[in-house]
C-alpha cells in the first residue's frame, strides 16, 4: 500500500512522499559537511553542487531518483567544454558529485546510483608541469631585486604556493629554530593544522639582509594580499620575469571556454623544484613531504626536536644559490 500511495503521489505532485528533491538532498549533504571539513573544502563542495544544480535546471527541484547517468555524463561534458582538464573533471565527479548519490543509495533513498560505474575520463598524452633547474632559478634571481627577488628565493627554498609566499608574515618565521610555521591558504584554516618547513640558509640570509628586525607584518609588503583574489596579476608578472630571464614555458593546456591556459613552468614549478632536489638527495618519503609542507595536527610549540630536525634536514638538501640581493 505504501508503494502504491508513493507512486500515486509521485505522479500527482512530481515527487515521492518523504523523498527529497535533488536540491534538498544535495543541500542536506552540504549541511552535514559543515564543521567536518575546512572552510576552503566546503567552498569547493558548494561550488560543485551549485554548478550541478544549475546544469540540471528545473530537474533540480524534481525527485532525487530522476537524476540519471545521462545527466551526470552530460554535466561532465559541460565541464570539459568550460575548459576544465580531464583530471579536474574526474575529481569533481568522483569526489564531490558522486558522494551524495552514494550516500542516498546506501540509505535506501535510491534504487540505483546514477554515478556508479562511470569510467574516468582518459588524459592520454598529458603534458605535465615542469621544475625549474638550479641554473634557471639563479637566472631568475639575477634579473630581479626587492620583494620579487625574495619571493622567488622563498618559492624555491620553501616550495610554498604563490599566495602563501606573498602573504608570508614575519611572525611566522622562527629564526631560533630555523623553521617557518604557516597555514596553507588552499587547505588549512586552524592553528592546530599548521605547516612547518625548514628555513633555507639562502632565504635566511636574504631575510636578514632586508630586515630591520621587525617582529610582525608582511615579509613582502609590495606583494602582500594581492594573490588572494585570484585576479591580482602576480602570475602574469612572474611570467614577464621569466621572459626577461629568457626562460620559455610551453603551454600544456590551451585556454578553452571559461578556463585558462596552463604553462609547463610557472611559480608553482618551484614546488616541483624543491621536491626534486630532496628526491635527488635520496631522502625518505617523510622528509620529502616535509619540504613541500610538513602538515601535522600540532602547533610548532609542541613539535619534538626530532620533528624539527627532520624538517630542516629535508630543506638542507635544496642546493645553495648564493648570497642575498
């Protein structure tokens, strides 16, 4: 009888009694994530959900079970047409869009999961990001001065992202222990989730040559805060610095739709350079991770001596470049 009533109600009002709409269920899934994930992660989830609901149009307010695998495939195609790479699309579908439907299937709200069994997009012949060579870094440093010189030095010796470098604060540098403790802008929110990396001798030398023993404030005042909006032009400025240094970067993905062109060499390549230097030093995996961001659920003040030494040992394997400029 319940089944007959549910089917009758479905025909009359467009959805089953007790069955949430697609929008209601996805919002409930998002609400459950609040407090369990970092704010940056929640924003990524919400953006993916909003995009999917917008794609569904009026169907978003229909029955949850009305979503078919054809809808998911077409949404995936729309993401590709907007210029997103196969790997990005695969992550959005498999990690975010699929999750609430898997949960609904597990709880018995769905008889079929529309995202199940969907193969990942192939990325054959993918061109990957490259790392700056030791000589290329020296050339970059040779054509810059001031904050950009220091930022490039910081990128190479810390493997920090451009936004984290330009927003680096003096109080985040522990000169006594030769480490830097900061929060990665893309992934970390709280003091309990800090990243600690070693302070490279070359970067320390540059800092000491510029410092008027300030205890707080941005390390790179002319660059601070400009990378937070994503429209600061810092990446383009770095591209011009590369051109000045006669360093050519090939395009590994052309701009398509709302996407942007991706180059083999960019400021992000310093992360690869640092990791490569540590790898060539044949250090253990844990130490290699340390040089690109030693993530740990403790603040610096409760780090053990062994932890600090391991982090600094990883950083020490990055080759020296020379004195400050």
